[in-house]
């Protein structure tokens, strides 16, 4: 099945958008509520009508970006929130997108791509995050479709996949899902490790001196 731009545009045109819940999902809304830094650079992949982006924007977050294969849902966002920066609405393929973000919010995108792309998804999320950044959001923790989105799975399947790039990943049963998804979602928390910080030259010299002194003592 070709799930490119034309596929999703047809879904929007025919109003076949069962994933659209008409507002920000409770888990992500509550996650955004506890963030304290409005300067964070946030990406929402496959954001659709971008309710979470609108919610964050209204709270003062000005570095929220949304990427989707089609601009069809963005028109609805701009009608609701005319001052949302148009340059932050990206029409394109996430796997070709370049950028660096502090947070990536996952909401329905992972289950919308074919399972054969999930390994690439994990690699791309890691590449798009700044050191110390986090991928967070909800994944379906239940078997769904095998021939069309949404595609399901479970934590036992997901964890080994995410650990290849996010060794500290955790997944827990989501306690605040919307009613139709209750008991079928898990909360994903995947922090990217900080990059290695070189030892300052002055410290390196002191370590060398200490090593030399130790060698003299040993003799």
C-alpha cells in the first residue's frame, strides 16, 4: 500500500480521519503542562491538525514545529490559530527532515507508518534530538491492523527496537488516555544521552602529572 502524500490527502478530503480526536490528547497536554521552559524547540511528527502544537503555542511556546506529508490539516490549524508561525508548518517527509530539537512529541505517527519503517523511525528520532533531548508520547500497546494504518504492537516488541538508540527508554501503561484508547496505550519516554564531553586540557595535564607521579612511586 502506497501511503504517500496522495493517500493522506484523500483521507482528509473524504473526512476519513478516525485518529483525529478534536483536541490535544490528554497525555501530551499534561506533559506540556509540566514543562517549564517555553524556549524549548519542539517537533511534532505527523502532527495532522496539530492540536498539541496549538495548545503549546497558546501557552507561550514559540519554537514548536509540525511536519506532515500534506498541508491539508495545516489549513485547519491556521483557521483556529491564525498567529501560529506558518514557517513552522513543514510539508515533507520526516525521514528527510533536518533539524535539532529538545523534545519530539509522538502522537499517532509511529502507528501510521508501515512497521517496516520503525527501525528507521528510531534512528531518525535520535538524529533529530539534541544531546539531552527527549522523545516522548504515546504508542498503541495493542494489536491493530496489519494491512493499513493504524498499525499496532506492544511494549515487548517496541522496547528492543528503541533500546538500539535510546538505552534509557522506558514504556509504561498510560494512565490518562482518552476513554476510547484507555488500556491500549503506553507512555514512551526516550531520552537521548548527552554527547561525550572532552576532558579540558588543564585537567588532562593534571591527570598526566598524577599518572607520572604514580609511576615514580611504584618504582
